[in-house]
């Protein structure tokens, strides 16, 4: 005879009865139904998850001098690094100003493009038309009906800034100079040049164009220093053979010419051995284009390479031919003396705290992830460990369903870096990709996982009741 009898409350009885009923129902149901329910009812999540972090190591570096400390005597100036697009120096850089013959950089770019895509060839003959023969200013005195090759005219444009050669090439590409101008303005928009507006292929003031070939508009050609730098970036990037033309120190256009044309770019490194120019020769400088009119003053878009790093500088509105080069030296020195390109993150890097992402219906419940590309920033010279902020965004979990192939983008990583003393923030975003294939699990494993999850949730709920 039992002396003690255990008593059950009505609450406990209901819970136990419900538990037994659910278990019997699950065992009686087809496996496919259980699996389907497990797949159809994922845990509720946000559309994506984001995590941020900041590198704690911070190296002591020299402070970047202010632009004001350079004492620039120009209307505007800018300095950029073309592979990152970073602006290292900016002084009235967005102000639209007359660029004079720096306009010819767009003509050079478009002619080089026409050769690259097969529209023209360098040895193609060009017959000079009336408009080209009537140009004034810098020229090689082409007569209507003269014949020269594309390459000869291109050299005359790049080295001697010849307006007549420039117009002859523009007409060859588009049929007329004004049709070519339309192409120039369309290309400027595509390049992201915000202030640029062209009325001719040369950079001459409207009043200096042959009256018969002036545009109806009374506007003038304008371009900011930033726009000129953007244009130069496209030249050095899309046509790396530009130096074949820009480094020519002198060129005899015709056999009968008594003197060769001399490159207006006094800063060419090769000029270090030329008595008249050696004071201006700059190490690594190999381009790009000078400009001068009474309205524009003296302008120069320069580019130089040092220790594997290319910089592009623009100065506009210098008060003399010599000063456009002395001011350019200040700008380039500022860049080469204070900055270097540094890879701050290597490709295939693992992000601490985000080594994996969850995967639904996979053999494993997560998959390893890495970045798909490296990240390069401009940093103060001598920086060992720049302080980089990292923000990780993972795709909506409902989209991360096995099978997922290797190298599939499953999120984004954004790196942010700011140089102390500079207002501009550098930022780059790369993909977060799977480092391996996430294979789909078999139906039995998914079933067992669903049952385990069910009972885990069930008994957690029961425990919470007490």
C-alpha cells in the first residue's frame, strides 16, 4: 500500500497532455511535411545585419601641412591620385575658369579613342579644310588642301599646341568642329566633369575663332581645375601610351621648316639637360598640357611619377609662363612629400567578428566568408597602421539558402579612412564573398535538425513557464 500519492495541478496536466499530443502528431506525420514546415517558417530577422568596427592601432605620423602654407599664387589648383581618385589638395578647385589650350586634352582623348576603336589610324592621311587653315594663335601654318597623317597632326597638337592641327583632327573625327564640340560636351558629362563647357576644340576665345565657324552661342569655354584633373585621369588611365607624345621635347613638322616646334612643357624631366629649362625640370614629370590666353592667364595640367605613384596636378590663372611651373612644383611637392599609396586591406581578408554567415538548408549551418578585393588608400607618408573603420552588411538571411557556390557575394564591407588635418573622407566598399561552397544538406539531416530545433524551442518554452 502506498503511503504517499503525488498530486498534479491542472496546469501541469495540460502542459504534459499538449506535449504528448504534439509528439504523437509529429511521429504520425510524413517526414516531408515536417521538413516543409521547418523550411517555411524561418526565424524572424531583419533584411540584413550590419556590424561596425574600428582598428585600434594608430601610428604616429607627421601632420599634413595646410594648403594655405604653400602660398599658391594662382586662381585655382588641385592635386589628385588617379588610381584612387583621391583629392590631396584643393584650392578653388570647382570654380569654372577659361582653360585656354588645356581644352585640347579633350581633343587628344577623343582622337586617341577614335584610333583605339578603329575609327582612325595613326598613318591615315588628313586633308586640311578651310576652318583649320584660318586658325590663329599657336599653329603650324597649315594651308587648305595640305595633307598630313593623323600622327603628325596629333604631335603638333600635343607638343606645339597647334590650333590648326587640332581643328583638322576634330573635323576628321566628326565631320565638322561644331559636331566634334557636341561630342566633347557629351564626353565631359560622362566623365563626371561638372563645370566643363566647350565651344571649340582648341580653347581659343570665341572672338579669336574664324567668324564663319563661330558657334551661335555667345558662351565661352570653361572648365574647373577639378574637371581638368578628371579629364587628365581618363587620359593616363585609358591611354597609358600618352607619354609617347607628351614627352617629345621638340619636333620638326616639315623638312622645310627652319626650326622645330618646342614643347611648351618646361617641366619635362628630360629638360634637366637643357640650359633654358633645367631650372624647371621635375623628376618623373612626363605630361601633360599647358594653356595660355589673356583671359585664362597661364595654366598647366601636369603629371609625374615617383616611387611608383602617379599624381596629377592642375594650376589655373598663374601670372606668368614661368610661374605656372613654379606653382605646379609646389603642388606636386606637397603630394610626393606628404603622401603614399598603401594597401590597407588585402584581398581575401577575414573580417574579425564576421568570419562566417549563417546558411539555411546547408550541410553546415554557416559558411566562411572573405573580402573579394583589396583596399588601397592615400595615407600620410610613413603611416604603418592607419586607423580604418569597417562596416559589414550581410544580405537578408532568407536569401542565404544552400547550395551557395564558392565566391558568391553575400554582403558588403565598407572601409572608411580620414587623414588628420584633411576634410575629405576616403571610403571604399568591397564584396563579402563565400570562401568555399555551402553544400545543401540531405533531407534526413534537415529533418533531424528540424526535430531538434522543435524540441529545443518547446522545452525552452516549458521551462520558461515555471
